[in-house]
């Protein structure tokens, strides 16, 4: 099969011919139809996160068609399924047995520990493959971004409780979906982009944000919660200062630059900072049922598989609104 392979972190992905992967017990073989691009892929590519093995096939928002079913027939041949970041969990650790499989001590992640979807074929544990909404509502390219930015963004949104005034720092793939969900739930969204990103601010307003500005701006009202999607630690104290008492800053990324120190007064009055890690299959079930009801519309820029490196460069540069998806 053809694949775009990470051989040396910090170096461009290489267009390679690899042996076709063979499904093991409990796994399905998938023909990859599309694969979303996530900032986590960029962190792995740039050497900011350690890959589970090298060479590695990145990609954990796989829309695939089952070519070989698992023995239990969890997904029949021909079914369209999604493969998210959570690729396998042990099922027996203290996290797995308390509905926190996202924190499993032995979890394996797609496109990091298990080869992912920047390829023509992929294998995945059938129990972690997700049934997708109907194709007429969500074609392959439109459904792919739901599988990480959507799912993990939704987990982050739930961590904000019933916050009415919600700030989103970093208006990329995840935020453009979560903005729509938050507006659907009757919240007010305040969107913060990089300085100078007028197009990102206009995009946020189109999607229902009541206010959009740069991360240097103070919002017009104190916020009940903020989600930091950008991998920029300096935004954490910035977001904290934008909060009303009792508010929460949720850090939704897997990697972030260091958080600068800040006065305790900014945290005082029951403000809190927390992170969100990974996803559970329950998060996926809830979000994939909710998305068509909102409905969440994804704005997608497509790249052919061979141009994965350009797609990652575009993400690094903030060159597109919404999400990027590889067509395979
Ligand atoms: Zn991701
Ligand atoms: Zn576990």
C-alpha cells in the first residue's frame, strides 16, 4: 500500500510503499477513504510528542470501509466506520473499570502507537471503530473532522458545565465545530484568534459567535468558561484573567508550550484550570449522535494523500479556516 510515513521527527513525511497490513484477532482491515489532519499529527511530525514507533503512519481521524471483518462481525464487510485517537485500552486498570478509559494506563493511540490513516489501508481494533452518521448527511470528507476535533472538543465543552458565556481560544478545526454545538445549546461564544486573523474572526461570527477578537483583546463581558485549543501556554493565564469568579479554563490540546507564572489573585475566587485528555467511546457515541441534530457543518480543505506534508504546513501556518482532510 501507499502511505505517507514519519521516519525521522522534524523531517518531512516520506511517500512510501509499505506491505499491506494484516488484521490480527479482533481487528478489521479498512480501505481508507479519507483521513482528517489534527494538530497532534503536527506535534508528532515536529518532534514535540514522542511516537510509539518509527517509521510511523500518522492519522487518527480515519473514515474507512471494512474490507475484512473481525471474527465477531462487529462491523460487516462494506460498512463505513470511523477510527478515532483511542485505538485500544486494557479494560482492566482502575481507569478502565471506572468509565475513564481515556486515562487507561496501557492505552494505545491511533497514528501514534498503532499505524494510522495517512495510507491506503489500515487495521483497527473493531471494538474501537465507530459507526458513523449516514453518508448522505455526512460524506467522508465532512465526517472526518468530527473524529478528533469534534469528539475531544465535545469532551472539553462538557467540562465547562453549564457555562453560558464561553470563550474559545484558537479558532481552528475543533473550535469551528464546538462553536456550533455551543450556540445550539444556547450559549454565547466569544472567539479568540491569533492577532491579525480577521478571516478567522469573520468565520467565527458566521458560525454564531457573538463576539470575535484576538487573544490580546479582553472580551466585552467576563466569561464563565474558556477552552484553550491553541498549543500556547501563555493563553492559559490570559484566559484565566477573562473569567468570572467560579469559571474554568479547559486546556484541550495534548501538547502546549510552558504556562508562564501568574498572580494567585487571578486564580482566586474558585477559578480553575484543567486539561482534557483523549476520549472515551462514550464521548464518541454522544457526540456522533448529537452532531447531525445541531447540525454541525464542517468546513474542510482537502489535500491528496501525497500532499500530507503540505497539509501539515498549512495547519502550522494557519493557512485555512476549519479542518484539513486527506483524500485517499
Ligand atoms: Zn487529534
Ligand atoms: Zn486500562
